[in-house]
C-alpha cells in the first residue's frame, strides 16, 4: 500500500499501477521529506516529478505545502491512475486544478520542449535498469528547467553505478537506504 505520509492529505492511499512502476517506499520518502523540510524548501515550491509512476513523491510534496506539482509519466495506464491520485490529493486539500499537472510523455520529450517554467524541486526516479549514461543525459536536460536555488533528488538502486554529474550541477550528498540510494544534487 502506498499512501501520503504527512500534510493535509496524510494517510490517503494512492493507486499504484499493477506493473511497470516501483513506488518509493514510505521509509525512503519520509527520509527525503525530512531532509527537504530541514532545508525549508517545500512550502510554496514548484515541483517536477520525472518518471512519476503513482505520483507519490510529487503528491507528498503537495500535501506538505508545495504550490504546484507537474508529474511526467510515459505509460498511459499509469498516467490514468496518476490523474486519479492527483485529483484525490488536490481535493483533500481543497486545492485548485492548477495545483497539479499530469503530462503523458517520455521524460526526454518533456524536457526537450522549450522551458516554460522552472522548478524548485525535481524528483528523478528512473527505472533501476536505466544506464548511468541515460541518467546523466536526463540531468543535462533538466538543468534549464531548474530554478536558481533548485534541488534535484535522484533515486537509484544502491547496486547501480553513479551517473556523471554534468557541468552546471553539483552533488551535495548521497545516502543509502537498503536497496535505494538518494543523491542530492543542486545547481552551481
């Protein structure tokens, strides 16, 4: 069961696609959001969730005070559940429809579009089988979409190598949580 941990939608259950996604565990999400709250970056943030799946990361951010969330998922079936989850959480907080946006597209197609807005927090949680080169390419594409003080939270398998950090970004820290490692990356 995947659920919102805290905020106005705390304990609300999210629908998860039967296959093709790997939701971030409650333990790892709690660690991510504890760190984001300690940095005081969630309140009023514009959030981008790449490889969104169920939307658990973005919708947790919305529940905890983010101004808006954009979730990108290429799988149409997962996208339908994502829209349902977004409606559920948005309504729980009596938030306007503009607070959530679901984009059914590949991450590279979305990031390849001209920049129409920048984001304060970007979650990147690609399938673990994505190569380090694919992840590095994603990081390169996300740079123009990141606000000046923006933060990237990259989730990878602890068994996976570390992607090269492109120019314009720097690694702040990495922390392993069993099978999952979270990398904190910021704009230089």
